[in-house]
């Protein structure tokens, strides 16, 4: 198959097949769906395998044109949405080498969202270390990722906010309308938004764990009664749980199952916080 996929015409025919299978999968499990089961995982694996075979054919044929870029960019988005670090890394390696930092003269230019996905993946996978993200940011030429572009400004602010623990700022930056505004010029908005949102959530989960350790170390107990309160708002911001009051209550209840918290007997909404093990 790989030998046959070195042929440009065969690649383009196979691309139609890949998109058809991806479409079938997304009809059953739409972008943003939280449904999980074994069948979904099997279908995801199969779709990723099809993308990988096509990428291998393109790599073997040394094809660097608009078609190759389109395949690799969609492959990157899908691997990010499907949370496959192996496929994301493999796709990014080729994109960064041939279309970004070392792109040959005349090669098509990657979209701003592709750069954002690359940077967010690096930021999330290496969190809390910032050096790896900054290294990649410096490698991307300004002509491909202008330093005054909205995307560059946004990712820079996010990096600073995460690094300084300013989670109120992180929460504002990672709201869907804020991210969507960065994709106004995109053709493939849905896949781009889904990929970026998935990577952002991965980053927030890691930051949330880090913040939770700090809170449990600093406080013996918190009082968060159901409904709006200063404590609930503070925890929601500190843990990047958004504005939903129920999210804080759900978090505390879930952490009680992990042994991190315990609802104090005879009190309403008073939670004892167990210090992290050293």
C-alpha cells in the first residue's frame, strides 16, 4: 500500500476515502461529543491509521505542495481531537520541518491555527516547563507567525498567565468566544476549534492539578455552600472550573472519593482538605 501511495493520483483518491471514513465517524461521534465507549476508540484508531498510511505515502514521495499540506493539517487536527500524542507528534514533525521553520522556497504556508495547535501541544505536553514552548515559538519565523498577529498575542498572554499562576486571566483567555475570534479567517473552523479546545482542556487539567496541590497545602478547610458565594467563586477561578457553581461542588465531591477532601460532620458546605503527601 505504501508503495502505491507514492503515486500522486493514488494519494488523492485515497484522500477521498479517508475523508469519507472520517465523515462516517463524526456522524456517529460529532466533534465536541463527550460520548465514550470501546467502539468509539476502535473507530478512532482506524481513522488515525488511514491518515498515517496516507502521510507515509506523501513522505515517501517527497511531496511538498498544497495537497500535502491539506492532508497534514487535517491529520494534525484530528489527532489532537482524538488525543493521540503519537500521531500528533509525527504529524507536527513533518509540518514544522517542511512547512514552517525550514520550509523550502515556494512551499505553501501553514494556517495560523496550525501554528497555534503546535504551540498548544508543546505547552500542554511539557507543562509546567515553559522552556520547550518558548524554544518552539522562537523557531517559527515571523513571516509565518507574525509577532503582531492576534494569534501570537493570544498564545503569548496564555503562556505568561499559566506561568505566573494567573488563572483568572487563563480562564478569560480560554473561553470559546475568545478562541473562536482567532479563527475568523479559517476555512476549516470546526476542526480547528475542536483541536484547540481539546489541547486547551488538556493544559487546564494539568494546571488545575497543580493549583489543587497549592490550595490543599495552604488551607485546612473551605466553606462552599451550594449556591453563589465568595468561596465558590474563588475556587472556581483558582481551579479553572468556569462560572458554574455546580462545577465546584462536583469537584469537591469527586475529590472526596480520592481522599483529598471530607465533608465536615454537622456542618453545611464545610470541607476539610487533606494535605498532599510529600
